[in-house]
C-alpha cells in the first residue's frame, strides 16, 4: 500500500470516529487537497445533540463552517462482499465430532469479594467490560437488572424487602472468558453475567425459578399503513441516520432518525428494543398482519426529551404519554410510528418469562 493511500484511509477512519452517530458509512476524500493540515475540532457528540439545543454543532456544521469543506451523501464504488450462494441448513457434523470437543473451563472468577457497604455510599458499578467487575453502593436490584437482564420490574417477582435498600460492594476478576491480546483483552459479556449470577447464587444462597406471568408489553398493530414495499435488492437491516442521498431530518429535538431497509414487520418488532431501548423495555409482539418487507424512515425524539411528561403505565407515548402536539416539538416513538408509518404501539398484557425469587439471604457468606 502506498503511503498516500494509507494516510487517506486513516483520515477517513478518524472522521468517522469523530462523527460517530452522524456518519454511519464510508467516507471518501474528493477534496483534491494535498499535504497535511492542522486544525482544532469543536463539535457536539451525537449522543448529547438533543440536549445541547441551539448551542449544538453537528459534524456537518463543523466541517462546513470551520474547515470550509462539505460532507455530502452520495454513491461511490467501494469493495463489497457478494454472496453467490449459501445453504440455510449446515452440513452434518462428522461422526463423533461432539465427543472430541473438550469441555470449556469452569465459569468462575479467579478472585471475587462481595460484602455490605455503607448505606450512604453513592452507587457506582463498572460491569461486563474488560476482565474486572467493580462496584460500591449498589443494591441487589441494581445488580439483578444488569446480570439477569431485568429491564422492567414486571420481569421479576417476590423480591425481598431489603432488595432495593441494602447496599453492597463487589470486586471480581477473571481470566476464564478472556479473548484478544495485550491491552485489548476482553471477557465475553454473557459469560461475565453468568459468572456474577453464579456468584450471587452461592454467596446469598439464592433459590429462584422462571415462570410465565402476564406482563405489560407493547404490541405492534396496523392502523393505516403507509410504508413503501421493500426493494428486494436492499440488505435487510437498519441504521442510524439517513440513507444515501436522503436529507438528514435530525435536529436538537428530533434527535433520532432510523432508516429501515427490506424488513418485515416481525423483524421490525423484534428490533425495536435495540432501536429504542429507552422506550421499549421488553420484546414487542407483531400483530400487524402485514406480509412482505418494507423500506421506511422513522424520526423521533430521544427518550430524555419526553421522559417524565405524562408517563402513564405504558411509558412515554403509551397510555397517558406525551401528546403529539407537545409544545417543545418533541415526538415520542409510539407517536412517530403512528404518524409516520400508520402503525400503532399498544400496551397489552401477555405471558412472559419472569424470574421468581423463592428465597435469598440479605448478608453474603464469606
């Protein structure tokens, strides 16, 4: 690779890093400018764009105003992976293959301490990144939310009275589930959560089980659908921001713009919790009855701009949620789905897997 090519690729990676959230695709240098340049970067990170208001400076504003350049969406040739053919069902394993695979090492921490902490300790928890878990002033409810994936109180039952009051400190280190090399070594997040669950079970003599119970959850239904049928040549998926050649509709209030391509309603319902986790805390059920795949764009306000204003039992935009004519211009996810897609998110009860605590001691064993 020539030095000039390497420098350009590094610059493009740098710009994508600075514009993370604003820029979700490759960037090509078509300025025609040569040599090296010095300049200061001053822009608003995308996650806080909505809160910055009129003081916000997007990466597009920075590039045009401070550098005299322009970031324009368009099409350009880039290397892509083309799948010529693939089998949906994998070929059979060789005879005796499963017996020849060694068992994985036991999933346990190399060292772990968990004990009571001061009642006035401010909560602090660093969990499930790297190879260390470190926390202080955390309640058992907080810990369960992280390692048992309890996204709403309805997904857990029979918690003891001290569950959200007594505070603990925890320090645990592992090399069991580590991958990578050097400073980039990382532990698998799901493995780490499993190890913390096992630690809690042992130290607090936890007895629990799962059972299906009725839980409030969103259901996606058809109202007056107004989405375009999908281009079958598009790859199924979604991304933050506009499609190539499409205007960016995000601003300080409507800070989220999600472009969906070639996705069925069942797939869209399944992805909604990842697309807008602040709004959707449990999986959404598809009851639209719509067949086929669709292309569409969804523009709405981040959860922080509508949270706390008329939050009914359905959460923002649910029963008692913010009105579509919010004087601030904020638009909740359910309202956006109704106005822009002709669908509805309705809060209904349906059976879901709930963690039931049978017994648990308040003080951990050594």
